[in-house]
């Protein structure tokens, strides 16, 4: 026995490193999940927009979504004597709201929307998601 070299195990150090790595991995996964939730699924702003409804269309290759454009009248312009137009591009997730907007294209509408940090393919091409129609009126001539 005197001539044998003793093999010493370092299992204490190995198990400590495994614990640290697993805790770090769990914290990273949870942190990433929280970030994704707040960026893509939690609305960070909402409001209303008024203007003339230009169009609402259903489009997409894999995910069919409703996309629309609202033309808002503006008064500021870089060129003196002209009026600048503002465009508000939005997506609609509710089929009933989208159909109602399609049939009222060209009219003045007041839309309520929610703004998200990022786009999701099945929700639409825009960060602005219209969730209700406040009013629809004939455009002023």
C-alpha cells in the first residue's frame, strides 16, 4: 500500500460549479422569458387616432392578418402654403372590427389602439394594434 498513489476526488468543486451553472441558466431563461413577455405581449401604450380610413386589407403568406392605413390631416409642413398628411399604419386582430372597417373605407374614423414593443407574425405587420372603433362619420368636404 505504501507504493500506491492515492487518487483524490474533487467532487465538491465539481458539484459547486454545476450548481452555479444551473442557477445561472435558470436565471437567464427566466429573465429572457420576462423580457419577451414585456416586449412582445404587454402593451406599453394606448391611445386614439382620428382620420380618413384609406384601406384595410387581409394579407400574408403564412399568417393572414388585417392591415390598414389611416390618413390624418396635418397643418405643419416644411413647404410654406402646403398641408402635410400624416399616415397611421395599423394592424387589426379582431375579424369583426376588420370587416366593419373594410366596409367603411373612405370615411372618417376614430380608432382606439394599443402599442407593443415588437411585432409578432400572427398579430400583424405593425406595432399598433387597433382593438376598437370609437366612431365612424362621413368625411368633411
